[in-house]
């Protein structure tokens, strides 16, 4: 905006950033997970499979009718071309794990794509990448994407510890995020 | 000068993220609407772990705009392959 005052021209700079893409919103949450098909997407990063193991163990115990199909990405730092196939098969999804700049950006991108396909999705990322992941999800149009932040680094930890402290410990939180429980 | 110092301070948020993979970031310059940032690789940087350019550009823009609202674009200069020596595996 340019304002002219007594012959002097002053350029006014807006402190408001350019408009973001806010068209997209999160997919509808599940009513419950009792008989839901909750897809577990492992991006190939070490430790991610154990996070998903821990979540699966708790959800299966709490909800014997839930199904937990798994898919794997060939490369953590690339797109998952099969995501559109999941639209009719999965009611919800959990992605693990983004523990570097590249793979966390792709994990968030996959999560956003699944949300836009109507699949409520939770993405696990490690601590250094939590804030950046939220900013990225916002820029991709899904600012409310479900993101769970776990400790970093995790790849060197014993599988049982990852499953317990990062997976099982967050399973009910994941359920709450997928169903919109408060 | 003050703007450059403010912008460099704002980059601290991004710097902390990049350091987790062994990278650094510095402000190379700001012209009327564009900022240029340079990514540097430490000897043990995970080569394949650096976030993609499109993500870095929007994240850097997001942190710079509060201190430099006139900036509307960011150019990211990545390290050359010879600057990164560690064979990190992102997958």
C-alpha cells in the first residue's frame, strides 16, 4: 500500500505474511476405532516399525475388532505412489517415522496427502523436526495435521524400548487424535 | 545492518533443525524482496537427510517474514557434493 501525505510518498509494509493455502482441512475423525482399519505406514526409517508395533499392540488389545494393515515405502525421502489406492481400504493411518530433515518432510507430505484423501492421519516425527513439520503441514494446507513428536535420536535404541516408550505410550493418544476425543 | 542481524537471529529456528542432520545455515544477503541463504555441511553431515529445497524455502520464508516483511522469496544454496562427506542413508 502506498500513502501520499503532504507531498511525501511513504510505502507501508504489511507485517502479515502472504495468504496461506487454508482451503484444506483435516479429514473427518473416526466415530470410534472398534472395527476401524487403521493403516500403519512405515517409511523405512529404523525404529519406525517398532513405533508402529507398540501402537498396534495396544490398539489390538483395547479393540479386538480393529484391523491394522501395514504398508512400506521403498524410500523414506520420496513420495509413496500408492497412497491413492488406500482411500477405500484404510479408515485412518499412522506414519512413522520422520527423524531427519528429508524423511520428515516426506512423512508430513504423505500425511497431508492422506488427509486430503479423506483418511485421518497421524505422523510421528522426532524432536528436532517437530516445529518444522508443523510449519510444513501448514504450508501444505493441513495445519491441523496430527503430529506426534518423539525423542531423538531413536534408531540406536533397543526395539522393545522404542515400541514401549514411543509406540505403546502414545497409542491411546493416537486413538484420541483419530477420533477427536478430548 | 539491523535487518541482517535480525534476520540472522530469526534463522536460529531453522539452524537448530538443520544441525540435527549436520548442516548449518547462514544468511548470504537480502535484496528488495529476496533473501539468499547458504547451507553448509559439517564433515559428518548426513548427505541424504537435508530437507528438500521447496520445504527449506517456505520454512526460511516463514521465519524471516516477521522481521523482514518485504521478503517474498528465498533462494537456498545447497552445499556442493564435495562439502558433504558422510554417507548418510535417509531411507
